[in-house]
C-alpha cells in the first residue's frame, strides 16, 4: 500500500460550512461558532504509518495479530474515516495513533514525532464509543476533565470558556447537571465538547454515534462538522456506517482481515458543503456501493471513477 490520496477539493474554500442540514434547534449554536481566542494546540499534524503491525501476547502460547503491514498517510487537517468488520483492528489503529499503545512492527508518527510524545502535550482529543463521563462530576466538570488532568493542570479552561463550549453543543443550561440526568445524545454532546475544548490538533473518534437513534445521529454528525470547522484538526474517525463515513469524510480507508490490512483507500469525490439529501444522489450511492462491495468481498478491488457532483 502506498501513500494515500490528497483531500477532496473544496470549492467553497477552507471556511465553508459542511453540514447535511441544520439540526433542530442548532441554528443559534452554529451562528455563534467562532475561532477561540485563547491558547490553541498548534497546527494540525500529518499522521503517517509505514508497515505498521501490532501483535498481542495471550495467556496461551499463541500470539494474536491485530494489524499487519499497514501503510497509511493522513494529511494535516484531513477528515479520514476508517471502516471495516469487527475484529479487523480499527480500534487498535486508533489507540496506536493516540499513543495509548505501542506498535510491534513498522513506524508510526504524528507530525513527525512519536505519538506518545504528542499525547503528553495534551493536544490529542479522544471521543470513545461511550461518552465515558465521570458520574459523580457535573457536565461542566466533565468538559474540563482533560484540561484538569493534562499537562496544563487547569490553566487552559476557565469557567467562561467551558460555558462557551457548552453553548456550542446546545447544553448551556445543563452545566450543573450530573451525567445520569442527561439523555444518551446529550451525554455524547458533552463528550464532544470535552474533546474539542482543549482545541486538539488531532481528533480520534471510535464509533462515537453508534448507539444513537437515526435523528440524534444526524444531529451529532452535523454538530461534529460545525465543531471541526473551528480549527480544522486532523481527524481519524472509526465507524461501521458506510453512509456516515461518506457523509463526513475526505477519504475512507477500508480495513479487512484478522490481522487487519488496508483493503482500499477511497477519496470521497463529493464537493463540500454537503447539503441535505446528498445521500440520495447518484455519486453518493456509487461511493456506498463501491465500499460495500469491498467489505463483502473481503479483498481489494479497483474503485470505479466517480463523477463529482453527480445527482
């Protein structure tokens, strides 16, 4: 597998909005979005893996390989989705990029550095499958958690800044509530605010919307892109949903097998902004069909030329 394709061109420019449609009640939040004026995390990094492998030891004498010889490059500020069947190493790849695990083979760099070094600076945002909120802390305290525990020790996020982020995710009135007093979608919005509040240069997301209903999931996808526009961090987004991957991403990488390998790397040739109803366009459905064929075949195939802007 060679170095991967560049981001899909954006005819609207870097500042353009990329949302499927305004979510219910989100217009005020979207209008209030602006670039923060407090200390940021720095430029978005390139992520690069060459021959990346990860083998786990087990209680038996037989090791378990999760990833094998993965080559991957994610240019700075690109939104990349990773899709594949369960057990193909998607979450392992995310943990390696985030410096939460160590490869057993190959090389992996974030901005040219070891991921563990980058993680130590507190500039990597992580949104897991579940919101992972501390139940005894308030919504505001959970948003501040990464800053309080990270290298800044609470120096980056004051009360006003936390309030701004809660407003951005439409939870400005819920800051003093405890997690159990929120719905599942509201809890995931807290997790998004927590990840973005530290102004990460790299954002890692592991199936964050998997347990949500369709309407809430659509709302969260819209909100995610709105927040991404604030600073354009590099994003690696793991999902099982083909439509979600296409709607959000500049590229989709398909992992297959156990151990996981890169089966396909597909540029998403859909111009931004992506408006409501794009899922019904011919170009969108051709992308979806190509990815589905690869997943079902379990092997690489040539992706057909897909005309941009087809309807």
